[in-house]
């Protein structure tokens, strides 16, 4: 390790220890030594939990007065808790988990209240809506990590179905990022940051008023770090990042009634692939274990020496009689030479199995500096782009405001995905996809007299998306690959798919104060969606004697269909009425109780990935019926905040991605509906400000999700197969989660210091729901372990504000204890691939950011 890196490491750790000490021993602070007793008494009386204004119901109001379960993070909370990416929000909000997409480091998978999206294609949709201000980001699933979370005013996490005001695909809730807007004051700042793993961060922000009516705000940033893992054999980093983006906003307010806001952003994200580890291999002599033998040359085995098992091994049992080999049996299709070669190769493979299992375990547990990755000439870095923009026009009509929001959202992703993990499985896929979306929403928000507040409007969306995949095995017929320089056979397929969705909606919601402090809220929304898809598939086997292709597209195509005509189309329409209804009562000014029910809607769709000759199948819309009751309270002069929520969700037609073997050389994933499920949960939040400058707090969630009925039908070329998966556990669901923090502000001779420590804990969870894949004869038996054990993550920061220099310095650390845990998994152990593999958490990272303001 370089000397300067060692020095930096010790300085950063020393600062974080100082942060912990400041939080643990606030009574010994410099501020108390300098304050008089009278000043301390006054400051203590003024201490309290800060109020945060949100727009959860399309108008500005205190988060404590909104009868919705909501977690809100202010600018300071984001800074002190070191929220640098969307995945960092996992440690801030109960019931929420945000992780990198299992196939792409830039995409996001979001779990909220037990609901998740198990598909990863560009045209899949999430149960959690991601918003940038008032713009819905359909592209977050493939490009969400490109989002710049700096210069934010706040983050709002709305929990439960928000289908009336937010519409489609928010059955679990909404994550909303609210950016800072242009102001009438000149301000500028420049931030530079360093960290371990060669982190380099630079960000500039400038706000310029242009006269009395126009202002502009621009942000630009570069955020890079080296690989968290390194493969010394091929000299390649993994889990690195190169990210940059720009964001701008232009406001115009010519008079007191009219305003216009034009906002836009663009960013790019580049990374090597994940440090993916094989965590399980199907036992016995099979294609999976023989891949390892040939790739590592165990006992001198090679693709050629193991080839007889592949080509003749299946015929060995048919040649075995009561006394041994009997080549006169009608079931025997092998010659004595073929039988002998297969038996000898199988015996040699069986003897190598202990070394195979040991090799898999060794690479799974190897340190990050000794990672083992696939050395393929086809490997390409992941590249993701994201762009969005919105024009918001607002005009005040007395007690009402009419607003138009015209928005555009685009995301694209190109990535290399190694099926199975590890260096021995060159079954890979180059995936590329995009999502392009235009939206228009017109809102009318206002009040009628002193007791009625309302919001109504119409919404339109036009979204086009595509997800294309080149699946190949480098040197062997998938899934029977035998070594990286083995049989000289390349087998691959190309899937090219596109989707076009149009969505129309109208909504209205009103809150009426029946009597003083007792309010009723009711709303309704109707959504209509039209979906059109086109799907094609081409099989491309290549051998030494030539190159041939065949059509593996959906019905009505066949293998004889010309390649130019190898595609199928389909269309479907879906509609849903959604509603919300509830009562809330303010017992005293700082205590609110409420009860509500709501229905959420996640649109249905069409499966663009199909087996050869199989029809393009539709899946039904997903719906939730939520019942929620809660209390929001502040007391002891607002020194204590306590919120508690109970909810029950009836979950119908749940959309789940299920993988299946669509042919001897083709594994596909299709979305199917799990019939019904129930989710019960409790969420609690507590904040305490016992003395001036000190704030203690945390949140806790308990979730119990269970399928009531999960029977699904998969269609194969040989006919439909029904499987019952009702006993499965929800993917990604941790029954218990809690987050704790302690923050302390203290005056110091050069300005002010803030120390923050946070701890986030999650109980065990199943990270891949379905390893019970259907076969033509019925479901297979689950084999692989796909659970993550309970874990906790510690973070800390120390921020020094130095007014004399117009600057601040923050020392920070994330995952300080270097906890290693799985964040995502895929298991294809039962359908011919034979492997389960996982992506892991980031290691301990720490750094320092210096901001100077002009």
C-alpha cells in the first residue's frame, strides 16, 4: 500500500473516531465550556425536532400533518448520513431496500413493504415509483444509479399504495427526489473529495439571478473510484465506477401569478462488471462441475477428455444389464467403444468432484484482492446513460393553481453479464436496452373556503422501450460448455424485443374538514393502458464445418421461418379504477391519528422473451388493497417525535419473473402472476432532542409477507406445465429492519462541528425467490441456498463548518466494520446451468470532502 494512502487512511479513521467521541460524550464539548449557564438554559429550551415541509399530496404541508406513512430526509440529513447514491437510502428508511440490479451495476431494484420487482429487463416495471421532482422516471430500473443526489432539498419516501395522485406502478409507494431550485441570490460552491480505492469527486454548483424575474442554477459533478476487487490473474478490476452528470434549472416569474420552471439533467455511468462469485454448484458429474474441471485442468482433465460424457454419457444406463454392459439390449444405442469412453471419462470426472467443490468454495471466500473473473474477449464495460427534462408552468387563480408538467425521461444500458459467476462459466450475455418516455400532466390544486382542499388532473404517458440480448457460450454448446479452449463449438442466440406503451389517466382527490380537526380524504383515479410488443429470436450455432442459423421466434414462427420474418407481435389493453379514503383527527396541535384505505395498480404487460414457437403471453395487472392506521406525534416542547403505523395489504395478481428452460440451449425469463398474498407490517419512528445540539433517533419495521395461492402455468413447445409455488418466501423481504443514529452539533473555536453515527440492521432474507423451475414433466426440487444471514452496517461522519474560510470539511466512512453480505443472487441450479451466484456489498469506504462557498 502506498505511503500517502496509509496516511490518508489514518487521518480519516482518526476523524471518524473523533465523530464517535463527540456523539458519545457531548457533555464534554467545547460549547458547554464556553457558554454561561443562562445561555445553556435558553438553548436547551429552544431545542426541538425540525419540521420538514413535503409535497406528498401535491401541495406543501408539514410531514407530521400528512396522514400517510412517510420518511423524509432533509439536506443536512443527507449530508450527515453520507447519502451518496440511491442505494444508501436503505439505511435511512424502514421497510425500504434499494440495491443494484442483479444484472447491471447502474440499474436499481427497490423493495418497499415487502413488494419488489423481480424482472431486470428495460421494459419491466417496478412496484415503487421513482420521481425526480414531479417527473416519473421509468428508466430508474436500468439507469437509476446515474442520478445525482447532491444539491437536493430533500428526499421523500411515501409508503403504501399512492395510486390516486401518483397513478401507475406505485403499489408499494414512491421515492421522490426534490432538487434545490434557483433563488434570487447569487451563490456558488466547489467541492473536492478524496477517498480510499482511489476515489475522486469534484462538484460545482452555481446559482445566478438574471434580473428580478429570472434565475438559473447549474450543477456538474464527476464521481470516480477504482475497483473494489481485483483479479491478479487477468489483471482486471471489478466494481469500479466512472460517473459524471450535469443538472440545470431555469426559473421565470414575471408576476405574482405566473411562473415557469425548465429543468434538465444528463449523466453517464461506466463500470466494469460485478465481482460475481459462484456460491453453489449442482453436485455430481454434470455440465456444471465438468466446466470447472476443464477450466482449471483438475487432474489433467480437459474438454476433449470429458467430451465422451457429454456425447455418450446419457446412453450408458441403457446399456447396463444385470451383469454389466449388454450391448444387445434394445435400449442400448452405444458401441462398446463409445460406452467405454463415456464410462472412463465419467469415472475420472467423479474422482475430481472433491477438488471442484473446494475450488468453488475457495473463489467464493477469496478476498477482494484475489477475485477470479471470466477472461473473455467478448467482455465489455457497462455503460449507462440517463437524461431527463421537465417544463412546469403554473398560474394562480385566486384560491387555486393550475399547473402543467411536460416531461421527458430517457435511460439506456449496455452491459456484459456472466451467467453463473466465476472464471469457469463462459456462458455470457451482452445486454442492451433503453427506455424513452414522454409525459404530460395537468393539475388543478386549490381550496374551497376554509374546509375543503382538492387536487385534480389528467395524465398522459408515451413510453417506448427495448431490451436486446446476445446470449452465447464461448466454446461449447450451451449449457454443455467444456473449457475455455475446448470443443471449438460456439452456440448463441439473439433476442431483439421492443415495447410501446401509452397510458391515460384522470384523477381527483379532496380533503374536507367535517368538524374542527376531523378531516375526511377521498380520491379516485382511472388509468387506461395500451401495450404493443414485437419479439424476435435467432439461434446461431457455429461449428468447424460452417455457420448456420435458425428462427427461435414466438408463434407463429417456426424453425423454417426465414430470418427476415422471424418475429412476432402482440398487443393488450389494461384499465383500473384506483381510490383512497381516510379519516384523520388532530387530537392536539402536535398529535395526529389517522386511518385510511387505498387501492394501487401496476400495469399488466406482454412477455417479449418467449420460447421457440411459443405464443407471446400476457400477464395481468398487479393490484394492492391497503388498510393503514397510524399516529404522528410530537411532545415535550417538540423535543420528542414518535410515529407509529400498522398496515395490512391484500396483494393480488403479483407479477413475478420465473426462469425456465425454453429449449435445450435456451433459458428464458417470463413474468407470471402469483395469484394472491397478504402482507402485514408495523413501522415506528422515534426522534429525541434531549439537549441543544444532540439528536438521537431511529426507525424500525416488521413485515410479514406470505403467499396464499401461487400456481402458475408455463407454456413449453411440448405443452403447458402448472407449478405450485405457494410455499416460497418473498424475494428480498427481511422481517425485521431497524436504523439508529446519533448526531451532535457543537460550537468550536473556528466555527461549528457536527458528528454523526448511524447503524443499520436487517434480518435474514431470501434473495432469490424461485429456484423451483418448471420442467416439461413438472417443477424441479429447490437445491441452492439463496439466503442472506442477518447483518448490520455502521457509518459515521464528522463535518467541520469554518465560516472564516467560507468552507466546510466532512470526514466520512461507510460500512466502517467492513461487513460482507450478499446484495443480490440468481440461482439456475436446476435447469441445466447448475450454478447459483451472488453479488456482494461494497467494502469499507472512507474519505474527506472539502466544500468552499463563494
